[in-house]
C-alpha cells in the first residue's frame, strides 16, 4: 500500500508538476493574450483614429472634387456653348460659301482683269504716241520760238541802232543849238 501510495503520490507529484507547467504555460499565454489584447486595443484605437482621419480626408477630397467638378462642368458648358455658337456660325458660313458661284465670279473677274489689261496696253500705246507727238511739237515750238527770239533780237538791235542814231542826231542838233545859243548870248553880252 505504501508503495501504491508512493507511486500514487509520485504520479500525483508528476501530475502536479505537469499541471504546474501547464499552469505556467497558461499564465504565460494569459500574459501574452493580455499583452496582445492591450496591443490590439492600442492598434485598434490607432486604426480607428486613422479611419476617422481617412474619413475626414475622404470627405474633404470629395468636397474638393465636387467643387472642382462643378467648376469644370461650368467651364465645359461654357466652352460647349461657345463651340455650338462657332459651329452654327461655321455652318452658316459654309452654306453661304456654297451659295457663292466662284467659277462664274472668277470668270467675271478674269474678264474684267483682261479688259483692264487691254485698256492699260491701249492707254500705254496712246501715251507713247502722245509723248512722241508732244516731243515733236515741243521741238517745233522751241525752234519757232528760237527763230522768233532771234528775229526779235535782230529787230531790237535794229531799233536800238535807229534809236541810237536818232539820239546821236538829236544830241548833235541840241549841241549845235546850244552852241548857237551860247554864241548868240556871248554876242549879245559883248555888244
């Protein structure tokens, strides 16, 4: 019996040692679990703070995107309106250009240019003829004027000579009259 009891006590002691190691293991596990829970709680709080921050950032970003989107939408609408207006005016211009008969107009312009060119050539020829006639007439007139000037000069020289002769004659007569008068005056004074 003692043996049985010793054996039972030894087994009990072994069991207690084993339970004790299990208890230690459980305590270590409990400490690890508590530490893990505390760390998880801290991480959870950090994650919650991060989530709250991310939510605020997301809301701010959404508001900024909405605002930018509204501004972009307004700018796009404005550009679309301008484009629609430009497209309408362009369509009207295209329709107007389609209605213009360019070949007929170009033919008219070509005919007008040809007529003008012919007129210029004719005018140029006429001006050349007039210039030639003018030069001939001018030469003739200059020669005639030259001849008249020479004739006038000769007449003036003849008239001058005549006047000079008349002056000499008058001067001679006046001198003679003066001498006679002087002679008479001296005769009368001396007498």
